[in-house]
């Protein structure tokens, strides 16, 4: 009774509430976030800190002694002409991809937002270029653009335009544009996806109202749709910029910075400094500048979108009538309506014409998204000798599965070293992906829950920021310290090392996704579980995790794909077949034997894009609904 | 303002027919409600009139001019949406001026016209606010302002009051009714709330499953329902239905308000029922009685419940002319 009495005497504002009404999180919240935050600190913070140390030191190549040089590395890098050339090239690359992903993304999103038969299928098709690994994309497009026997030349040849055939990537300016175009092909689905989610959140009545108010299609697009999409477009712009800054895989596969230095962008130059010149200090300095640029953009994004992320201001006030309709009502002017006149083209014809035009555009989207992938499929069942014949042709002389046999069967009739590595690499990819996802799923959902419920508590706010910044950190910045650290502790060339490295990507990603998921779970469910006698931990395990199971599934599958497609860590941190993943082996096909192995290479490519394509088809609805709203890296 | 004629309008979604040849005419300046349960096609009909949905058959005329072929922007109709559809990135002023801008009306006229509309609706203080900063009731006024700021041939309203709280809803329906009367607006008003329709309309069109069930003045529909569906849908509490003792295949309908404990003033031919009181509900000026008659629950009203308790026997009576008869098979009133 006394407890009740003292509570009754308590001041109206409980002491637990801090100023601005924040609730102090319970101990459970701190315990739940610890594993995630500590691991992120270990796999992201530590390497980042180490690379700061690297950037401030110079290593003598002979004595292997490090000397402190302060900002010298930065100064050296900034004074080099190649740095500035790369900088301008990067700016061009970013500008090119930004403009085209945005334009194409808006067009595709507008098309696929309309209701038509087969829309779900088209949305899946549209997503395929984004789901594919950049390495597979690079392999595919570099063969399409290749001189002599390249697919584009083969198509031209088949069409009787053989005289137009050329080595498409041979010319510097053209190579930069084509690599950028390939990046556009890869990234447009992401832009389209986010814009589609934005369009779907737009109430249908807005356009109807505007139509009745006399606005035509163009007016409606510029006055209603674009203003509505403004926050989405801003987000997409910054995301696309960061992704373009970090574009690395396709450059590695397609041009390796060449011809000459024509496609040497910032990220590639940083790689060259670090891993070809072995100038770790200068490489780290350069990559730090890249990271700085990304962070800057990330912060701009959060600051501009922050108010919206915290929820739009909602009107709270009396709903009672606060004014009356005037008693005497006379119109000052009589507004003349448009005269009712018959349109020149009948309504029916207009509808037919517009639906024909619409279907034509959908067909264009289909060709843009699916044709390259279908070519890949055709090439994988074409006899290897067909792919290098002259004059080139895309029409196979016969259909064969010998390419698949070569890479999958131990004695597939091939003597190719690289083809024999495919089965093990598929296995490695699977093991690394599954274990990384497993570890991340054991920790990140708890952190996601806490971030969703106590977003204002200082520690968690900081945690959230660190997650966001981690996701904006180019993997290239992390891979250098990882490489140096792994060399000293003997984790190079192990699956364990790769799993730890992949955690640095997946942990923040999944924590962020789970935060979005938990935000859509009503808080009353937490209270109900607690009232029904659950401890915090029981509440999570018995009630909340089962509730968000679809979200967990989505996070698991999405995380697995990211690991499956990941190339940079895999290629730098492994060197022998024992730990190599499928993207690495794919890239090895190009590096090792430049001829006659295209058949097995394309068969391996098909196997590598199979899981992503399946996911694109199965989870299309999920993706479009924005359920994976946190899943926007890459 | 125009008169509206809906002439044999048919609407199909694929192979699914949602409007089955509707025939409806609305006089100039008349306030007509389209009333029915959700999914009955009332909103679809409204969108057809607005030109937002193409019709599959029939014609729509404004003042004898066939507008079936016109796109919605050429029909000069205004629509107030259930969610108001205010343009979220525009101020109240820009929202209201939007239709006038599209008509390329000159600046001066727009200014005067917006001032008039906002004054009429009591929005003058709010012109520079964004929709997000308005209360539900204020948003609703802005939506109405945007609709009346030009001279629409017809004002269409799609459940405009359903997002307001109860007190405000009652207040707004009076205001909208008066506004429509004073401006002489031709209004087509969609609602599923029979009370709203009764209070506001000159005539009510009751719809169900894409068919027009009855079209008439509110009291006519209340007193002479054309069929069992209309009888049950109109009036609260719902009409009691029980099989007739006299003739098979006939249902008797009794409105709770017509069914009261029998008294000395009952007519000779009054209809009588006897049963056991199960529950007495207090409803302010009167009481509702749940009475069990031959295993069936019957609702009745009483002004005075002296002598009535749970379990007590009561005899209910209704005037003979207030007993409705319906065919069991067709549901048609007899």
C-alpha cells in the first residue's frame, strides 16, 4: 500500500523522463545492442583506425620499417597529376551515371507503376541487372563490347553491318562512356525500385483530383508527381552518387583502368596505389579522401532527410469546427469553363493509341533489362568454338551442355585449370554466405529492435549513425587494412577471414533492415508481451521475432546475395582455390587464359547469376513494397 | 450548374460487371446521395460521372449534352475525395487556385475568386499554411474550397465526411448542405451512412450489387421501401423481419420505432406480438427492448418501461399501416 501511496504523491512528470521526454532505455537495450556494436567496432572501426595509421606512415620497401610522416601522404597524392585526372574522370563518371540512372529510373518506375497484365513479371525482369553480381555483369558486357568476336560485333555481323564492327573498349573516351553505361545498366533498377516505392506511397486520389482540376499528363507529372518524389529523388541521387564513387568491380573486369588511363577513376587509382604499387600509405590516404567524400554525402543526406525520417509533423489540435461557413454567399466572378466540345480523336482511339505506345515502351524496358542476360544464357549453351569463330555470329551452330559439363563434372573432358575450380568456388560462396548471414542474424535483429524503439537515446543514436556511415564506407577503404592485418595474423586465404570481412558489410546492413522492420511493429505488442509476463528476452524470442519472421527471411536472403555477389574482399583476401568464391573464379577466367575458355566462363556466369535472378523473381513484390527499404547498398 | 442524366450506364471490370444498366437523373441544383454498402458500385458510378473511369455501356449527359466521350478535365466537374487529395507540397492558397490556373484565368480573377472561396469557408487565416499543418476539418474545407472555386457543372463528393470524428461529421453535414443550397450546386454525394443521406439529400439513390434499388425522397424511401434490402438498409436500429403466420412465402417487416408495448390507444386492427423481455437498453429519450418472440429476437422501442424487467412478458403492437410485407423469394415489397 505504501508503494501505491508514494507513487500517487510523485510529481506529474516522472523522474525517469529526461528533458524532451526521452525515456531512459532499460539495461536490456544496452545488452541487446552490445554484440552488434562491438563487432562493428572490431570489423569496421579497427580497420578504419588502422588505415588512419597507415595513411600517416611511410613504409620503407626494403627495411619494411614504418616512419611517421603526418599528412605527407595526403600532400603527395594531392600534388600528383594522375590523382587530379582520376578526380575529373570520376566526376564525369558520377555525372553520367547520375543523369542516366535518374532519367531511366523515373521512366521505368512510371511504366511499371501502371496496372497491366504481366506487371509483376516485368518488375522482376527489371530487377535482374541489379541482382546480378557486378563481376558477372562485367564478364558479360566486356564480351559484348570485345573486339573481333564480341557479341555486339557478332550481332552487327548477323545484321549485315559487319563494317561497323570495332573494338568498342579500345578507344579511351568511348571506353569510359561504355563502362559508365554498364554501371547505369546495373544501377538503374535500384533507382527505379526506390522511385516505384515512392510512387506507390502517393495517394491515387492526388492524380484524379488534378485531372478533374484540368491538369494534363505533363502538368500532372511536373506539378504533382515530381514534387511528391522530391525526397525520394534526393535520396536516390545521393545513393547513386556514392555507388558511382565506389564502382570498382566492373572496372576491374572490363577495362582495369585502361586503355591507357582512360577509365582510371578514383577507386581504381586507390587500388592501383595500394595493391599494385604497394604504396599502402598513399593508397590509404587516397581511399580516405574517397571515404570522406562518401561520408560528406551521407551526412548531407541525413541532415536534409532527417526531419522526414523522424516522421512528418502531424497536426495535433482540436478537431472541433473553428469557423463557420459564411451566411451570405455570392460569387464575385463567374468562371467560364472550357466549352464542351467533342475531341478530334475519339476517346476509344485515344485509349488504343496510348495503350499501344505504352506496350511499346514496356517492350523496350524488357529488351534493355533482359536481352543481355538472355545473350549470356545463349552463349553458355553455345559450343566454345562458336564463340571465337570468325566471322562472329550470335547464332549457335548447335546447342550443347558441354560447357556446364566442363565446369561441374570432375572429369568433364576439360583440361582447364580454371573450370575445375568452379564447383569448389560455388561451395565456398555458399559456405561463406550462409555462415556470415547466420552470425549477422544472431546479433543484428536485437540491435535493430533497440534502434527502432529508442532512436533518441544518445548511445543508440551514435550506434545508428555509425551503422549508416559504415554502409557509406567504400569497401575499398576497408580492404587495405584488412589485407595488412590478415597478412600478419595469417587469415589470408581462409574462409574465416572472408566471413569476418563480409560481416563488416552484412552486420550494418541487416541491423538497418531490421530497424525498419521493427518500426512497423506496433509498440503495443511489446507492452502486451510484458503484461503477459515475458521478460525482455522472452518478449523478443517468443513474440517479436516470430512476428517479424518475413523481415528476417528477407534480410537473410538479401544478405546472402550481397555476400554471394561480393568481389573486392574475396579477390584481395584470397589467392588459392581453397577459399576463392565464384566471382573470383569468374574473374580468373579472364585473367588466366584469354582464349577458348569463354564457353565454361559463361556457363559459370549463368550459375553465378542463378540465385540472384531467382530472388529477383520470388521477392519482387517484397522489394517493391519497400519492405527492404533498408536494403539499398549496392 | 447542370442537370445530370445517367442513362443505362454499364461498367465492367474485365468479365466482372459492377454496374448493371443504371438509370438516374439529377435535376439542376439538386442534392442526391448515392447510398449503399461498400462494394455496391456507388463510388464507381461517381468516378464514371467524373470521367475517371470509362463506362462500358450507356451514356452520361450534362444538360442534355452527351459528355460520355469527354475526358475528365473537359467535363468541368469537381470532386471532393474521401482523403481530400490536397496537394501536399502546395499551400492552401495554391491548392484552391490550382483549378483556376489550369483554366488560364487571369491573376486578378484568381485572387478575388480564392478570397471569396476562402472567406466563404472560413479559411482566410489559413491560406499560407501547408495541408500537413491543418486539422481534419480544415483540410475538408480546403477540399471543398478547391471544388467550388470555379463554376463546376456538378459537385461530386466521395464519402467526404467519413474521416472526421463524430461531432464534426454532424456539424459539417449541415454546413455542406447549406452551402450547396445557397450556391445552387448540383451535388452527387456518395455515402454508406443512411442517416447522413437522410439528413442531407433531396433524393436518395439506394444501390446494391451494382443495381439501383430505389430512387426517391428520403421519407418516401423510409416509409415505402421498394424491397427488403432497402427496408433493412434504411433506418436504425434495423427493421425486424419475421415470417408471416397467415401466409407462407411472406416476410413481415416492423421498424423498431413503430413497435411499442401495447396500450389502450392502439387501433382495432393493430398488429400484436407477445414475447419475453431479454434486455432493456437506455437510449436517452427512449428505451430499446430486445424481446424474444418464438425463438427470434425482436427489437422494439418504449417511452416508458414501468413494469418491464428482464424476463417479464410483454405484448408489442404496431399500427397496421406500418407493417411491411415482402416476398421471401424476390424480396420485393408487396
